[in-house]
C-alpha cells in the first residue's frame, strides 16, 4: 500500500482553500514524488514505512501539501503532462508544442516549498556518507 503523507483536511489547511474533489489522488501522487526525491534519505519508520520522528512527519506533510499546491498552480493534474505539452487531447489522441520541463529520464519537478521543507528537516540532499 502506498504511503500518503497528508490528508485532504491538512491540504485544505495548508492552502487555505477547500481540498479539490480529487485531493486523495493528488496527495498520493505527490507522496510518490517525495518518495522519489528521498530515495537516499535516512529516517526512522514504523512497520508500514511511515516516519516516526514528529519533525519528519511534519516535514513530509508540509512538503506533500506544497507539492500539490505547486502542481495545482501549474495546472498539473499529478500526471506531469501539464509540464510537457502546450495542448493535449485524448480522443483521437493529439499532442502539440512540447514544453521544456522534467524529462522522463527521472528528473523530478519538486516544488520549491517542498524542497525547502525537506531540507529544513535534514532529509535532503539525501547523501549517505
């Protein structure tokens, strides 16, 4: 089961706006983004893989909320497609005007506020010595 680091209620408190109808999906995708960003981070977790240190719990919650806020502001639905194409249609498929942005090679478009929350908690840059 995927780890999700924030709730729709926490997202609403973070943004000061009601959580979007698909908040749970957006939070799950943003949590996956954080997991990718923290691939080399070391912190204590419970049996479900959730952090146990209260400071890390808060940092991950804030970073996930910041990531969703960032994606919503960019017009991204959590798929990453908004950062790649000027226009996308589904039927019959039409893509146009490729934009610069994170590439499919693994570059992660992490929200600046999410990055700062993770850095303040000592989770980034995630280098193991």
